[in-house]
């Protein structure tokens, strides 16, 4: 599949069309017809989650999310819009990098043993409704898992690729959605990650509100996307449609709920012993919610299980969090005993040391860590507090 | 011994997360609580490593630990690991006997640089079981002996009964082209060897501080006084290599456990040039 590289911007001449609700439905049907399992934002348990969708009816029409530190509520909005909500608690990493995976199984064989890797078929997913921040997060994880080159510390020396991630990523069809509305905890603009998808998609949709009926500007970002778009019932997009889409995105940009201070990376790197760490640690519950909802957090641990006979073993890999004491355990005790050190590890990794490792920020400004923090700790506020204290000298 | 460069490191396994079965061919008792396993590959594929690299060793049904390779990288006869019993996995490993199998993933990690020290004196600073991960480097420096000036080993142990590889230390001390200094922290009355800290050995060792590369393989706490002693002799941070230790789960930079600041110890370390980590070394709980 040819796809615009995440860093090179969108293709020069995207083919574009205007789709209505039937067109959106036809898009989902066409993807399903092509063998993709379509995953999109739909309502479950009072939140918008990323679940399988079978038709446009499954999408979250007319729902708006109110988000703030430790707060998430869905309220009615314009019934003619399917994407006026922003990001929910889940990110796409759960489909590219599942929370639990079997790495291999082993069987005792005399005094030795044999090892087998499960022959899992690679799921062909179509991700519908990928926001710019989450698209940027995929580009970040591509660097982490050795799929894309990077300018970090070990640039050019990467010897390993996570084969499962690489296979799922390559098989995925991506329908991005440019945001026409920013959430209360969004700060993608200040991270340079959104609200408009910069590339790395097959198709990008921009909802055109105020038309009275659902209308989407659909732009192709890859040959596969263009081929699919040509099969959909729609009419050609004119300059006024593009202008309306751009205005919608600018509307989102103008209403970002939060903003990250500039140069947060060097700021945190020179403030590893700042008193603010103790202050935030007094509020932090070390619950790990922020790491679970973060679209770029990639840490895992392994679990070995053995059956009762002792002859069959399985090694599982599951998501882990730097907020657990166990995470840094070596013989003699954990390196990061205090909540202070664990919060500092998470935040400095995200905003600062990620640059050294992978030549990019580990934060894309999606705001999930703020919304889903049970005590409403706000990464932008913490960075600003350190920033402002420097100003005071 | 051929002093040509080592063959390029090859990727050990198609999938770095899947262990290869190795058979234990020999088991040696070392000092109390330590043992050495000599392993041979059961899948017929060769195993190539560089001094300073480590493996993830897996005991069937128990778990996996990161252990440095302790043998000679030019010896095709077997993969050598010296292990100290400290936890669940290493205790189970201690119970294995020749003929049993063990899983190996690796080699992982950034090796000790060697060519960088050509033309200089070489100083090894280590203690107790730290000699195990350093031994492949010492052996390789001796393999390429003509490229170096003086070669000095400073080794310290707690007492007279936990001097690792004692026979080999005697053998090295017998060479005319190597200085071996051994100290113990405490000794019974009448002990005729040196008593005191390894840092004191650095003070008395004969090398040219302006032209020396130092390799320090100690615990994080003991690395500090070793580096301090080197500074006092005039060895600068850009010619000191140290090794560090963190929790390792994957070995390839995917699991995140071994991070220290901006580096992954499993792929950027465990060997670091001291000036590249000096700024984070003093930060507690990083």
C-alpha cells in the first residue's frame, strides 16, 4: 500500500469528493467488502470507544464530549454530525499493539523443551475516524517499534522490528478525520500534531457542519485511498468545499482547551530536581490511567504461565506502566521507589527524553491523560508551573 | 592468537522475543553462590557476541533474566555464563545440570569499545562478580595485546573466599605483559595480600593517566568512588567506560523497563562512556 509518509505532508494533489451520509455508509460497506474489519468511534458504557462498526448508523451521531481534568461527559450536539466529539479513552494502539499477546508457547521434551510461536493471522483493520493527534501517535510508535527511521540516539543502528506491530500497521487502512471541534483537554496545536491530519492516511474526512444534512469532504492520501474513493457515490469537491473544511479545522485550532509551553523538552531536562515534582507527586495516585490511555505509551512486561503438569508454558506480553513500583525492580529493590520519581519518569519521558531516544516528542496533545486522570492532573499545567518558576528566577 | 577484528555481529534470531534452546555441557562451581554454565546451541545456528553484551536466559517454567556473557568471544567451544544466585530464576538455574536445556535470547546491548583504546594503556576496574561481564573484554584485549600499552586489572572482593576466577587471576598475574592488583575488604589475621578498597588500587597502579582508557564494571554505588579515583589520577570522563544495570524484559528497546533518562540500557547500554551519562548519574531514582 502506498501511503504518504507521516512526515512528508499530504500528497500534492489529493483526489477529493463530497460524501453524504449514504456516501459514508458506502465507504464502510466498501471497506467491509474489501475484507477489512472496520473499527470506529461508537457509544458504549457512556463513552465513545473504538469498536467494530458495520454501518454509518453505528457511529456516534449527534454526540459531543465535554472533557476536563478528571471529567468526561457526553451531551447532545448537532444530530447531523458524526464526528463532532473528540478522542475517547481508547486509542488505536490497542488494535496495533494489543494489551495482551501470546509471544510463544513451550513444551517440555525430555530434559529439554521446544518453543513454538503462535501463527496468528494478521487482522486487516480499517480504522475509521483517526484524529490527527492519534495519527501522529502512530508515527511515534512506528519509530519505537523499528518500523520507521528516526533521528534519536540509536538512529540507524536499529536491529530489531516488532514483527506483530509491523504486520498490523502495514495491513491497516486508515480513514482520518480532521477535527472541526476541539475538546476541553486538547492541545494538539501546541504540539504541532493537529487538528488537521498531515499525512499517513489513506483517506481523510472533514465534516462540513451547518449544511443541514451530513456532508464530508473526503480526500485521498494514498493510491489505495484514491481507488476506494473513486468507487463511492459522491460528487466532486469544489474550492468552496475545501474552504469550508479549512474554516472548520481553523475553528478547532482556535478553541484548543489547553496549550503546552514551548520547548518543554529542554525545560524538563534541566529541572529534574525541581520542587514541583514533589508537589504533583502528592496529588498523583500512581494509578497508571495516564499510561493506559496514552496513544504513544508502549511499555510492556512479560508473564510466564505454566499448566498444572508443569510441561506446558506460555509467555504473554501485556501493557505495563512506569507508575508501578515493580516496573523498575532489580535485585535488591526498585530503582523508582517514590511516586515523585515515577511521575517524573513518565512526564520527562513523554516530553523530554523521547526526543533523545527517537528524535520526536512522545506527546501529541490528545489530552487523554488529563481527562482520565482521576485527580485531574494536567500535564500542560505541570509543565507551565516549572516554566513559570524559571521566569521568576 | 589472531588479532584481526571480530566478524560483524549478526542478528541472533529472526524474532528477538523467542528463545533458542541451548544445552548445558558443563557446570562449574565458582565462589559461594556463583556458578558457571557452558552452553551449546541445539538448533545448529552459530552464536556470535561482542564483549560486554548480554543474553536473556530462560529456565523452563520459571522465567527469564538478563545475564552478561562471561566467556571468550573467539572461543567457538561454548557460550559461557557466570551467574550469582539471587532470585527465583537464578536459583532454579543453579539446580540445572549438564544435559538440561536453557533458553537463550541475544546477544543484546552495546559492547565495550575496544579499538578506541588502541595505542593507550588499558585499565580494568572491577570487583566481586563484576569480573564476569568484564572477562570477555580482558580476554579480547589480551588477544590483541600488541595494540595496547600497559594492561592493568584492579580487582576487589569482600573477603578472601569470594575472589572470582581466582585461578585465572593467578594466571594473568603470571604474565609479564599484565599488572594484576587484587584487594579484599576484610581478611583474617596473617593474610599477606592487600586489604582495602579498589579505589586504592587505582591510586597505586602504574599507567599513564594521559593515555589510558579505563573500563569500570562495578555496582552503581561502587562505580562512583572508582570514577572519583580515576579523576584523581587524571583520567578524563571521555576515556572512562562504565556499565549499569536496570530491569530488562525484552532486550530490544520495546518494553521500556530499562530506561535511564534518554537511553534504553538494553540497546544504548549497558556500557556507557561516562561523560555521556555523567549528568544523569547523580539524579536519584532516575
